């Protein structure tokens, strides 16, 4: 009888710990988003990274990490995180839009043009940005062509 009660206590503690761990896992992104919205990027970065540890397929955490690196001016880390988002969801419009802008900033115009073509295939909510991006890239390419002549 004592062993039975002991096993019930152990099982109860085990399930309690599991439920606490899973509930905290679900809130890493939410907590990180709150810190991000309050411009506390260092704290939000840690929480988004924790969310990725527990859920490696969390494309939204990768996207917010990319936004943090955009604000911090770290182009390399921003590109890594945007590529992770696009690996998980190749049709993520916001990540693709941000990557196009980054490629234009880095003067990688050929890749930017390729990404714009891909963007044109499935844009839904960011379609209004499509012409803006294309116009900005065309102006840059025209300016570069004039300077070569």
C-alpha cells in the first residue's frame, strides 16, 4: 500500500512538472513579443531563442529575431534568420520582403530580382509593397548603369 501511494505521489509530481514545462514553453514567444513591442530587444531576443530551442520549427520566432537584428544593424544574423523562416515556410511574405530589402541594401541586385520574381508568385498581404520594391530596385539599377557610362 505504501508503495502504491508513493508511486501516485511520484506520478503526480512528474505530471505537474511536465505541465509546468509545457506551459512555460508556450509562453516564451508571447513574453518575447511583449518585450519586443516595448523595445527591450535583448530580453526579447533571449526569449525568442528559448522558444526556438523548445520548438525549432517556430518560424515566427526566427522572424522576430530577424527584426531584432534589423534594428541592431546586424545584416548577417538578419539574413540567417530570414533564411530559416523561408526554409520553414517558403511563402512567408514578410520574411521574403525583408530579405529583398536586405539584398538591395547589400547591393546583391541579381538575388533581389530573383526574390522579387518569387514574391510575385504568391503575394497576398504584401502585394502593395511589390511595386515599391521593384521601383526602388529599377532606380538603383538605372543609376548604376548611368554611372558606368
